[in-house]
């Protein structure tokens, strides 16, 4: 196991392509809604990869180094987790040409792109499943799926394996070597022909570890620097023992962030114990290669979980950007977008700057800048040096450098004694002795040599 080194220095930005930016209205799906209307489960808004291309200056200026896009291959829904053709970027997103242009432009800026691989299941419109629907047992693809009967039946319930019982998402039969080879050909194709930089594996918890390990090696065979990150909601230790993933989307860490920062249901001691135990549960190289997040298309917006209290959001962000792993910004979190459970967390990005929370945006920019400027924040060893009440302090150390991150997630004024002379990386001033930590604030301090 050797996760790519670039990941621990990366700052990710997650995009739900239908909702980030509409770069070409000519490719909009029929019935696309006006930009900014609240989404329901079936609405389309016309966002596309051309729109992402248009906004690379914005992303680079924010300090983003890598994109993660939810699925882009041809599929009937707005989320595209029901793939119809794994070899075609959806025409509504600009087709293969748009992806080629996007990858080229990202790489020219030194940025990377990770695509969403939906390999547990396909969509019902996938031609192989359609063939089984038509021909039943006579189809050459019969044993590519798992059908409990002589032909496909949907009523009163599907008689074939499908994702979470959803009939429109038939599951691949990974026990069939032809299925595995087909899916691996998809993995290789986009790495080799389009030079994408990695795969996020959808529904990792549902995939067989042996298939994922095979996929991992197939990807690394094309590009040893490819990043393979799993959507895993539980403890991921077994995946790393199995040598099947570089990292996971760190939903376990997210749970702790919600308890301590957003809801305040845990005190600092409980949070620190929880996070420390998580950190020590994974091999260090995999911990550094985890995708750490405050939000995703599958969770309510973090600011909404904070009931709109941006002080809580910004403290959680300060923690995330000081913690090992590759921190990710879910599109729009940086401008203070809100939204509840899916589909509300998938609103259109608000490009009218009058709607932006400038303070939040400035804070995200600053956190990204600090992280990118301080090697200890990216690759340093992690130590918790204090956790009491609503106050938390962690230390990152790397070859003689030391950065202290102190957070006060409470209403009371706090102060703590510094073990030496430090520079406040946000305020730019030198500090020593006792430093004040006002309510709902954080300080990031670097030891003077
Ligand atoms: Ca469009």
C-alpha cells in the first residue's frame, strides 16, 4: 500500500455537476428548471462541465487543487448514479469532449480530477440489462446480473439483485469474471485515455473487497499516482488491511464534527478521544490519504446542521484544515450555502455575489492558504495537547516545525499559556506567555525557531 503523496497536500472541491454552473444552455436536458429554484428529486438545472471550466479561476483562487465530481456518465437522472453508458460523458454535461477539455485545463493549472465510479450497480437503461429484460435466460448477459427466476419481474417487487431494493439500479454480479473485466476496462479507460487522477468508489460498503482490490491494482497499473478513495460510512480499517483503498470519505470523522461543532452534544474531551481513536485505527499513510469533509451530496449542509450559526461552521473548518487528510469543500459551503437532506443539499450554486457570505468565503480562503503554506498542517504528526469543556488544542509537528491549533467552541472567554514564542499565522503577530481565545474563535500558531 502506497497512497499517492499528492493527496495529503490536496484541497478538494466536490461538485454536483447539474448544480454548479451552466456553461452551455444548448445542452440542457428538456424541462430544465430556472437556475436557483429549489430542487426536488427529479429536477434538472442544466449545469455542465463547460460551466466548471468557466469557473476554474474561481476555484484556483480559492486554493483548490483537486476536484471530485459526482457521476458524469450517461444516465437518465440528475445524479447519474444509474449509469446507462460507462464510456460516454452525459451529453447534458457536455459529452466526452467537455471532459477532455476540463482535464486538460485542470492539469495545465496543476490541478487534478477524481471521478465517481458507480460499479456496484448500473441503471436499468444499461444495454446489458435491457438485453436480459428482452431475452431472459437466452441473453449473453443473463449471468451478469443475479435474477431469482426465469425472467425479470418487477412487481410486486424486483426478483433480481438491485441496489437497496431500487429496481432501476440492478446490481452487477461481481462473481462473474466477465463483469469484473468489463468494469475494470472502464476504470482503465478513463485513467489511460482521459488521464483522470483517480476514482471515488460509490457504495464502497456494498462492494466485495476482492473486487475492490483488483480494481485498485488495475488503476495503479495505469497510473501509480491514481487516488482510489471509497465511499465508506463505517470504520474502514478492514479495507486498509485488505490493501484495497488509499483512503475513504471520512464520514466517521464527520460524525464527530457534527457532535462537537454543529450540535454541541459532545464536549471537547469526548470529541478528542473519539477523533484520536479514529486516527489510531487506520494505518498512518491511509489516514493521511483520507478525504475529510464537512459536507457532501448525501448530507445536509454543515451550516444548516449548525442552524445557520457560521461561527460553528468556521471552527469546524479550522479543525478540518488542521487535521491530517485531504480536506474537501462541498461546492457552495464556502459562500455560506444552506440546505437540508437530499435533495435540498443539492441546490444551485449562487453566482450572484450579493448572496455570498463574504466573511465565510474569506475564512475558507485563509484556511486553505494556511494549510497550503504550512507543511506541518499537511504532513505533520498529530497530537492532542488539551481538551476541556468547549476548548480544544492540537499540535502538528514536522521536522522541527510545530504548529498549535487552539479552538474555543464555547461562549466563555478562554486563555492558555504558550510553551515558548509563537507567531499567530492568521493575525501575523508574535505571541508568547498567555494568549486569549475569545468565544467561538480559533488561533493557529507556529513556534518561532
Ligand atoms: Ca447546460
